[in-house]
């Protein structure tokens, strides 16, 4: 008996899923239209209201030498282990405030840190300093200034001789963010999700009986027969629908 009840419940779930699939299939044009509109809205917001950001990157090579004339394996290992220390020194207040004073920037230490990123590739002594700004020329200028001020600060603190420039900062031609295509895709997917959710919720909260199957399923009654509408009945029904629309 319990097995039969479980089977009936499973059948009901399968029927509901099939119905939901058909509901979504019948509303495919609404879903696609919502996706297109969502993508267009996100693209418009990206273009009109989000300020483009540009990223400029400079690279420096820091090497700790015990002897200025020779380079040993121990020097290489020491420099590698200290790479994280160099990165912290670059982000120190001494460096940021020195750059702000040198360039006359209207920003605080924290604001400059938000614009700056310091990375080091695995198993290398090369440090990359990246600066993001809405002005590509200012991003380049700030990145080079940070590198120069940080090089002097690292030499003074770590008592080393070699801080070499691997790559000067470039003036970026392409914006790093925002991505119009990425935001358009996100908006399209969000539009599809919202439309699907609205369609399913509207279907689930609509408890009106529309078909013979609904009568048998929800009321547990059998249909003995149906009475078709006559031409007069159809006309009367159409008139009532028109009147209802007119009142609205």
C-alpha cells in the first residue's frame, strides 16, 4: 500500500514537471525577450554610468647581494625568500605618501592602496606593480613613481644594492573594466532567470480549473460529458470579454 502511494506521488511530480516544461515552452518568446532586454539594460548602464578603468603595470627585479662583484646561489635563494617582504615595503605608508607628495595627488594612503596591486610570479624575484585609474596617463605615471620611490625605500630598509627596472609602466590603450560583453551576458541571464521565475510563480499560484484533467485531479470527480458552446454562446462570450476590456 505504501509502495503504491509513493508511486502515485512520483507520478504526480512527473506530471507537474512535464506541465511546467510545457508552460515554459509556450512562453519561450517572453523568456527570450526578457533575456534580450536584460542584456540591453546592463549594457546601457555599463556605457552610461560606469567609468572605464585603465591598468598600467611596471616590473622591478630585487636582488640581495653579499658581494657586489659576484652572485651566488645563496644570494638567489635569499632574494626569493624576501620577495614577500619587498611587496609589503612597496605598499608601506612611506612609499605611498612619498608618491602622493611627488606627484601632488589629491588622495590618501588608503585610496592609493586601493588603486595599487603588487604581485610576484612563483619562484621569481620579479615584482609587478599595477595601478588602476580612470586616466590611463595618470595610471602610468603613478605606477612608475611607486616603482622609483619603492626602490629607494627597499635599498634603505633591506641594505641591498640591486633594484633594477625590468619593465617601465605602459600607457594602456584598452580599458581593463568594465567589460560590456560580460555585463551584457550577466544581464541577459538575469533577465531569463527573472522571467522564468515569474512565469512559474504565476502558474503555481493560479488555482483556477481550466481543463477536464484539472477537475479529475483536484476535485476527484469524473467528467460525464461536455457541452460545446453554440455560435450564439460564443458571440455572447466575446461581447462580455470586449466589455470587460472596455471597462479596464
